[in-house]
C-alpha cells in the first residue's frame, strides 16, 4: 500500500517562526551537507537576495525550512537550503516540500532547479524521485 503524502504548509519566516526554524537540526550524518538555518536566513536577508525563507509546518508544528527564489536572468525557480528536522525525516515531508514548490513554479511558467552536494545520497534520492535530472 502506498503512503499518502503528508499535508504541509509553507509559511513565510517572520519573527514568530524564526526561533523555531533556527532550532532545526538534521541527522548527524547530514550536518556536513547543510548549513545551519541561521546562515540560510542571513542569506535571505541580504539586500537584493532572490531568496525567500519558508518554515515547513505539519499540523501547525515547524518541522523544516526551505528557501525559494526566482532568478531574473532566466526566470528559473530555485529550491535551496531544504532542512527537515532529523526527528521528522523519512516521513515524506521533504518530498512534499519539493513537489509543492515545483507545482508553484510550474503554475508560474518557471522551470525548477536546485543544487546539492553529490555525496549527499539522501538528497540525491529525494530529488531523483521528484523527477529532477542531473
């Protein structure tokens, strides 16, 4: 039997969600592949940054973080800084986030793109399952 995708919400990170996002931690084996969420938030806050920060909520609880941006040079939609708390991984949340952001980009007529560290096999499997090509 196939599991249904979890219902998630992406909510813009403001002062009320910042602390919960900063507290997110991936599993120890993944820490070398992602920056702390505070670093991603600082990147989003730079003047002229194309990135928008979102908290990933499931049942009202912050379970992850992601950045989304549209690059004006080619109108491509980028996904970056995807962090799902270690205690919430392998529940389909990361895939649900990617699927939601790709659907939003497609609706706007933008191609989707992302990048990840090739040694991050969990990210590689997630993005391949979501239809991304190397």
